C-alpha cells in the first residue's frame, strides 16, 4: 500500500485548529474530495458539515487533553453523532492510564462507545507520553471496551506524535481485531508509508497534499 490512491484512501484529512473558520472547513472538504481521502476530521463546533457522497465525517471528543468527566465525553460524542459525525476520535483519560487504573480507562471508553451507537470509535492513547507497558495496557482496555480503533496521538501533546515503534506495538497488541490510526507529525510521504508498513490502517494528517505529492500514482 504505497500508491497515491491507496494512501489517500486511508487518510483522515484533518483540521483541528481551534481558530479554524467555517470557510476553512469548507476548503478542507473540497480538497479532501479532490484528493480522494477517506474522511475529513473537524472539531465538534464545526458540525454539521455538508460533504460529497463517499466522503466520511469524523470528529474528536474530550480533545485535546482527555481530562474531561466521562459524562461530558459521552454527551459530546452523542451530540456529534446526532449532527452527522460517522466516526469519533476520543482522547483517553491519561490520569487513569498513568495511575494504571485500566478498569477506569475501560469504563471511560465504554461510556463513549455506548453513546456513539453504530458510529465508529477511535481511542487516542497519546502514545508518546506512555511507556510500552502502558501502551499495551490501554490498547487492551480499548478493545475490552468495544473500541474500533486505537490511535497514537492528538498532535497537540508536547511529548510528540506518532512513531513507528508505537504503531508496531499497538498493532501487535490488537492484532487484526481493531484498526490502528497513526496521527501527529506525519508530514511527508516517507513517514506516511513507514507508518502503514508498521501496521497503521488509517492516517490522521493535515499535510495531505504534500504527502500525496510524494507518492507515485
């Protein structure tokens, strides 16, 4: 999976800057449709959005810290789905991860999964801030809670974004049962391809055009 079309088909074309305007989101959607991406990922305050047929709508929940009450995350996710989001990327409760309260992590995720119904749920684990053991444990908690994907990063944490090592570890943990989304710091074709080879089945990027320009048709 290294051609332009193959990579485009697994990209969540993303704009999560809090100052983003409706006009900028409309441009994101137009560009995403032109480039053939899988989805556009926007903040909840941008919903609902109109997209061409075949282009999916994703949003975020508890973003970017994850330090929200579970009830607030669930309500936010449910509201986003009601406004047309087909996929929700929630940020894990990092306090509970660092305290190794993985039952609590699972409960937080499960509440959001129940709130989104049939929509797809991705769990952002902020892998750069975790040890390998914590990455494995939070991936397992995500799977137990019914998540559809585990995702490396918000792209906003000072610890950094996606790494090949984290993606490999996440894929090894969840096998083929869940998707793995690499996100954060992926700005060129070589990095995107490396993430896919490591096991990523979805990429969250804002530099989509630049990445695809570096790939053969």
